[in-house]
C-alpha cells in the first residue's frame, strides 16, 4: 500500500491511497469466502459454489464491492498513521480505479486538526480584579442565615405586610367561578407579590376566622387570556395569621445556625468563605480573559465538524440538566417556540470559541512541552476521590484507560493555564471604566 496527501486547505486534506493488485486480489478472495455462504447458485449447495461460478453468475461487482469495503478501514487507518494526520471527522471516500487484476486507488477527503500559528501568549494583559469582601456582604450572609433559622408563629392580631396568612379562596368573574380560581389552606406571605396586584394589599388588617371579598382586576397581559383585563371577586376565608420570628444576632444564634459557639467566630468563618469564593471568581474571570486574548492572538482555521461536535456536546449537556428537572428537550423547544436548528444556531458562536481556545491551548502545550507526570495524575485522582467521598483504592479499581487519559488531559490543561497565568500581567482598568470586581 502507498499513500500521498494533498493539502486542500488549512484544515482539510485529500489522501490518495493505492492498494496493489495483489493486495486487492487477497481482498477479493476474502470477500468470496465471506459471501459464498449467502449466495445461491443453481446446481450448487449454498457455500459450495466456486469463486469463478459466483463471479459468472452474479458478476464480479459483488465481490469487488465487498473486497473494497473489507480493505478500506485498515487501508485508511494505515494511511492516516503513515502520513501523521489527525482527522476530526469521517472521510469522504471516492474510488478512482478498482477491479480484479489491477491496483485499487481511492481518495479520501477529510477534515484534520488544523495547524495553529501562535501569537503572543506570554505576558498577556489581564484585568486586575478585586476580591475584597465588604462588611455589607458579611451582614447579608448573616441575614440569610437568620432567615433560614427563623420560624412562623401564630399572632392574635390583625395581619400586616410581611405576615403569612393561611386562606381559602374562591374567585368569580360576573358571579361565575373560573378554572384555577379556588384553593384551600393556601399559605400567602403578604407583600410577596405572589398574587395579582391589589390582592395581598386588601388582606392587610384581616384576623383569624375573618371572611372578606377581595376585588381585583386581572392585568391586560395575564397569562390566562380569557381572564386578561377582567374584574374579579375573590371570597377569602382566613384560617390563621403568623408572623416571622427572626432570632437575634448573638452567640445563641451562632450556635444554632453553625458549628461555632460565638457570633464573632461565625462571622469570621463567613468572611473567610466569602473571600475564598471571591478569589475563585476573580481568578476564573481572569482566566477567561486570558484564554480569550491568547486565542484571538493566534491564527487558526477551525474545522466545521469540530464546531458541530461541540454544539452536540453542549446540547446534550443542556438536555441532561433539564432531565434532572423533569423536562424533555422536545417540550422545551415547544414551550419556547424554537426548532432544534434554532437552538444549534444560538450555540454556534460559543461552540466555535470553545473549539478555537482548545486548539490554541493545545498548541501552547506542544510549544512549551508541557506534560503530566504519573504523580500529577495520581494526585488528580486522589483529589477527585476526596471530592466524591470515595476511597482512592475503590476509585482506581473502576478506572479504565480512557478514564486515566481523561485525568491526564485535565492535569495538562490546568498546567497550561497555570503557566499562562503565571506569565500574565495584571493591569488596572482604565479610569473611565468601573473598577473591576468579581461578580
């Protein structure tokens, strides 16, 4: 076998592969032994007809086609290895010449991993991002903790905004009840905006066991179009009125809401965690800016099949996340009035950007000869085992070679980014812009 390559573009090549007449004849013989048991020839039992008889009866084409299909995968793989190319899609194969007693020549057009011409990747400017945590942020986190441990208690007084009332209600329009307008023991926090405008405000001042008619007008853009803009009356029965009992911020609260004995310890822990989160957000934002700049500084013609494959992965990920919420992709498309083609177009630019960044970062890896040691991979596996709360030994027993390659790729990718970040230059944003801050 011999193979030559013609470069069609920066990301597509054309292979011309020649199989000798002897090699093709061997393929014809293999095809005969494979097919003879399936082909019926008058005067012969199945599988007993000589090759010449089968060729005369069915024509040589039946064996030629089978021989080519048998020889193609191995011949193509050998050509790819010999010419040292890296296909990113299935080849488009055309037969140039074929037949018994002659060389078989075929071509294969295929998209390959493109060449990347790196631009500047060391010393890239990245924005300096503040990871400062303010007292207000700590207090907001404390307030959230207060809300989590607060409780609703019965009160013997008329309701006010912020209270929770338990009600039965029946809604009518022109004296006729409508679908969805009835409920029993419904918990409603006054001022939450759960009901249509005007409803909750009219329940301010009601007491337990009181009945009241609430008059409202449905908004013109109400989702139930048959009710939009119409006046309605809700007959409401109040079963209970509760107010939220929020604990004081003291040591007792700290011991109830956390593992700490004092409020000062709890606040210090909150600040430390917020600072860690802020630092991670700041670093991630800087890494995103760095990768974008390094990617744009390079020259690379991204193969379309790689983009399509990335879109596939993104949509599959989206579909999986929706399935956790009990939603199917076809239902999502129906609700949003989209087609799958519309959705793919939305992901196109982001997918192309991801593929471009992947190609450029891999080119940096090659340029800087960045590799992962066995120790690096071992540490990554141990880290994953700890995060998934499994023993390292148990995890290692389940890892395939592909899994180990995945961990190795993760280590290498992180090493590339760490090196680029180490060489990057932090710069203050221009004075006319808002100060950068991790969101």
